[in-house]
C-alpha cells in the first residue's frame, strides 16, 4: 500500500504549520451574542442560554486561511455598561476587533459608532475592525437594515458580515475575513502548534448566505483549544 504524503493529510499539515498569533477582541452591547459567536467559532456548538460575561473570557482557535496559519487569541468582553471602562485593557495590543450588534435590536446597532470611536481613540493605530450583525436568522424580527450597516462599515473601511451563532451562518467566514485583512509585516513568528483538527466547512445552505464584505483590501482546516473561561454573554 502506498504511503500517504503529508500533503494528503490536513491534520498533519496544520500540526507542522507555523502559526501566527493574532489577538482579537469582541466588543458590543450586552446580549448581542458575542459569546455565542465565539463558542460557535471555537467549538462549533451553540447553547441557548449563557451566563453574562464578567469582565472578559478568553479562548484560542487555530485556522488556516489561504495556506497561512493563524492562532486566534480571542478576548470576549462583557457588554454591560459597568464593565465598559475595562474594554481598553483587553483591546490594547489587539490585531483586530469585532464589534457585534443584534440585527433585531436597533439600539445595539446605534452603539456601534461609539465602539468604533473608542477604538480609534484608544486602540492600536492599525487595528483591523469588523462589524458583525448577529442573529440574522431572525429575519421576521429584524430592526437594522443590512444595507445601512454595510454602507457604514464601508465608510470606515471595516469588514462587514451578518452572522448567526444559532445556524453558524458566516461565523467562520467572519474570522477568515479578519485574517485576510491582517498586515503580514506585523506578525512575529509563532510557535509550531500541535493539536487536533475539526472540519468546519460550510454546508451548501451556509455557502449561499456567506456575506462578509469590506475591509481595507477587499476587492479549510482549523484547530481548537479548550476554553479558558466558561462564563459567556
């Protein structure tokens, strides 16, 4: 029997690939589904009820995008007003920030601009910004017009994507879009990673609804590690 080459084994490929460490911070009002997005991305699971995040929680996820390995270090911040003053501590040194709003609650979309202004004032100068309209599966309850949100994201050179943590629509695409916007010259060489892989390829229905767009340069295999905190929002 012919021996399989490493190129035929995606798990072997990701285990030996040099990974680039990427700190990503999730921001947004309480209840928009930040923690659910992270859980879906990291472990491909969804829990209908999660405790509110206290301060922030941290998870890792490795992903191969266009032949390059990225190890996302994801900080999921609390959205309650009383914790907002802590946010700069978590996005300091971040390569990217994902600002999440709830497509069924316009008030959470109106808060996006204040999060953007805060990032512009206190975040790293070259931080990649993505705006994610979560809960897009609840179309009958929609309060935020998709085109308005997409136009705003384009006006500030941000990535835009509507997601659903419930159905997994565009969740992985969101982080892939972030990876593609990261300046390569900012990376330091990461350690080679050992670990298992999980297939997160989109279903045909998900591929129909992929809608991430925008960013400064706009026109798989993946590996997960265990959560560092179990408290979510």
